DNA sequence: GTCGTTGCAAAACTTTTGCAGTTCA
DNA sequence: TGAACTGCAAAAGTTTTGCAACGAC
């Protein structure tokens, strides 16, 4: 099984604080709603889409509800602030992941079960840098999505005929 | 300036013919509309989105109009048939490019002007193969998008303030 | 007090779908 | 002839926006 082999990197300030700084630079305000959202976004390291975040916020027992519009508006901010980034589209929705306090990485995406596996490879980054240089291009970021079948899905089905279990 | 340094590869059959074969395998029919669409899609090698294709078809002087629904339906077929593929999202629309008669490649995408520059690098493919192997993952394809500023956009602006011209 | 912000409902947009009539094989 | 196809209009689904009330600084 492929395990997550990346580690969280040390960050100078918490996401909420970084968000606050970002807001300050644009003369925007840290509101109750924005605090709730950045909290919830960084409460779990899973990738998520807008709808899932809306669900998670609706499920909170503390009644800290935030409207759909505000969530969409905040996702834009968080992306602009470099706290999260879009990684792909899945089921016609934009998928986000943490971009702050987490090293650059790419994804293996299973065409059958949708599982995302993260990986990091420095050589690829170096090659891309080289290629960009050759084209007079200044890299700000990249996204590599590898599609195919994950470990689980390219094995023969685990639910074999009973007969085989007896062999 | 970065020029397109990829060449069209020889293909055994024309796109329209390949489409016909695909349709045959699914007991579908080659209709007047489908012929018009595959023709128009392969008339130019530029990447495009559904709306642009609709515009191009609407602009045809021969009056070969095709409805929006049929175009969307055909794009799905063409993708499934391996004739085109989605390369990214731009302006909230799926962007397509030719996938038949054209070698695998990736893109440098300018964050400012949106220009797409194609490149191909075999070493990256090999690295990805290696990484996939390590994870028990079977690659079916990949997409690498490099974001940043293209050659043009990372130079100082050519249209300077008038004052500077007088210095 | 001044703006920025929120929530709501409505709008905007791309893409999909149901259906009646049409066409291909 | 019959199943597949088209075009239309309507629907679906996500994301955005106008606006009046509200809240941060």
C-alpha cells in the first residue's frame, strides 16, 4: 500500500494568523465567519471541495454556521493568500488542498476509485526549471496529475470465487 | 520566443475515419453533424473549448450549423475515442486539444496572458513511471501544467509611461 | 461612523437531459 | 422499419452577485 510519505513542514505562524496578515494587506477584516472557515479548513489535512466544506460547517455542533456565499468568497481569499490551492477537478467541482505548511508535491489519481496519492520528486522540479529556462518562462508553480490505476484497483478483485480460497 | 517544437506524427487513418471506427464499435452512427464536428475540430490545431467550437461552427459560411447539445455530446465521444483530450480549465471551461496524431506533451501556462506553450520531456515521463512503480500504480496518462510568466510577460512592459520616453 | 461583510435569493454559466420529430443503416 | 440522432427548451449543478442589514476597526 502506498502511504503518505510527506511531512508537515514547520511554519512560522498558524494558518489563521497568516490569513489575518493577508487580510490586513488588503484592508480586509478578520470576521467571525472567516475565522470559523480557516479553522475548519485546517482542522483536517484531507483535500476537499466547496460542498464538503459547507457540509462540515453545517455539521458543527457549536452552531457556527456560515453561508454558502461566504464560504465561496473565503475559498478565493485563502487561495489568493497561498493557504490552499486547487489540485484538480473531481465530479465537476474544484478540489482544494492545503498549500501552507506543506511541501510541494504532486498526485497519483486513480481512475477507478478516485484515490489521490501524494508524491514528491525533486528531479521533476529541476527538470521543469530547466525546461522553463529554455523557454524564457518564469515558474510560479506547477501541477502534475498522473492518472491510472492505484495499487488496489489494478490487482485482481479481492472478492474471489470461494473455490480459490480453498486451494 | 518559445516556438512550438513538436511535430505532428504520422497517423494511419484520418481523424474522421478513426471516429467512424470508434462509432462502429459502439453501434453508433456517423451522421452529417458528427462529420461536420470532427472536421471542424481537426481543421485547426489550436486548443479550444466547447464555446469556441460552437462559435466556429456558427460562423461557417456553408450553413453547416450544429446544435449546442450535439456539440457537447460529440466532445464526449471524441474524448472517449482518444481523438481529443482535456488539458486544463480556463475561464471556467474545459479546454481541449488534439490527442490523435500528436505526441504526448505538457504545457507552460502563462498566469498573465494565458498563453499555452507545449513541451515534451522524456525524462519526466520516465521519472513518473519510476514513481508509479514504487507505489504499485499503473499509469494510463498524465498531465503536467507549469504556471508562471511567459517570456513576454516577465519582461518589463513595452508600453512605458510617456515621461520615461522623454528621458 | 465608515466601510467592509454577511446571508439570502436570484442570477450567471457551463453542461446535461427529456422529448418529439428526423434520419441513418 | 426501428433504433439512434438532432434540436429545442428546460433542467441541473456549481459558483457568483446585488442588496439590505450587520459588524469590525
